[in-house]
């Protein structure tokens, strides 16, 4: 079969089955792709996964960071691979001129393992990310207790200049002790948990006064946003603000759904007498 007829067959197949057939055709030797190029094409689609949850300021007018969702449910065997992918994404944004910090969740119990901590440190150092661009989010603290091993692991990571957040804050004494002892940069409150109970406003004020930022998470109802304002949260994220997106879609995001809706209602205030912005 001549190269011209093969090209015709490829185009026809692409028209009928865009994704499957093009991927199959890319493995043909006539395209002269090496193993590295083929691996890059196969991983490209994985990097388009809807994995990054945008984090905004309280008003929703500025994108301040993201949460890498695949790590929330990661098993221990998947942890290092997903952490590497999260680091690669943050580095990709920085290389492309968009300085976006990323929160990468890890289970708290892994800090007790020297092997895990050594691997975390190697990955972080090899990423060569600027200080402040990487945040590790500790989760499942209620399933584990603070031990000398976990304190040592956390201290070693802190010495790298990595930000530490506490996810799913529930105001237990162990959590408050951890925040005060290590001066964590942020805590994340799951606001749907507080729809039918009193908000810990006094405790949150004390934590904020010590310099810890408040992240209101899982905002899905307007009531959640009202609670976030009542707590004077610094940052918000959830479906109400914007659902998760791919790493490439992050480049096109500046403000949230809420901010866009408000702007659409008051956009006439930004017009001059000629009707121009």
C-alpha cells in the first residue's frame, strides 16, 4: 500500500473514531515514533484528567492554588507515583509562566515511616520547585496519633521549606496541638459538616490570630459560602466555586463561578460613556 493511500485510510479512520483510531495509528512504524515519543503520547491523555480542584480567595476573584484530588483516595502503593505526577504538574505551570501553588494530600501515618519520608524528600528536592509553591496536606489524622517518629518525619519535611496544611479539620485536641506545635500554614474545614451544628468561630479566630490560613472546602450550597464568610475564611473551594478541571484548563481560570456571576450582574459599572470597557 502506498504512503498516500495509507494517509487516506488514516484520515478516514480518524473521522469515524477520532481517539481510538488515531492512537492506534500512532503506533505504526511509518510515523517513525520512538519509544519515548509513544510513551509521551500515551501519558498525554492521562494528564488531561479532571484532577485539579481550583482554590480561590473568599470573594472568588482570584485563583490562588489547586488541590490534587487523586491523592485523596490514594493507596500507599500509589502514593509516590501520584505525588510525582502532582509535582510534575506544579512544575509544568511554573515553567509555563503561571505560578500556582498545589496542595498534595498525603496520609498522616506515612510520616511515621522513614522510607516514605525519605522518598517524599527525594521527590521534592528533585522537583526543584520554588519555596511556597508546594504544600503537603495531611489527612486521616483521626486514624493515627502523633508519635515521635511522625514528629521527626514532619520536621524533616518542614526543613525543606514545604508548606503544611491540615485537611478535614474537626477541632479535636490532637489537631489543635499539631497546629500549635508546628505552626501549620493552613487548615481546611469541610463546611457541609457544619450545616446543622455550631461553627467553631472562637477557635478559628484563635488559630487565625496565630497566622494560620483558613480554607473552606466542599462548598456546594450558598449556605456553605455564607458560613465561610461568617468564619472569615481566607480561601474557598468546591463545586459552588468551580468543579475540578484538567491541568491545561487551569491556564484559562482567573476567577470562580461566583465572581463571574457577580461581574455579569454589575458589568455595566465598568463601561465608559462610549460603552467600552
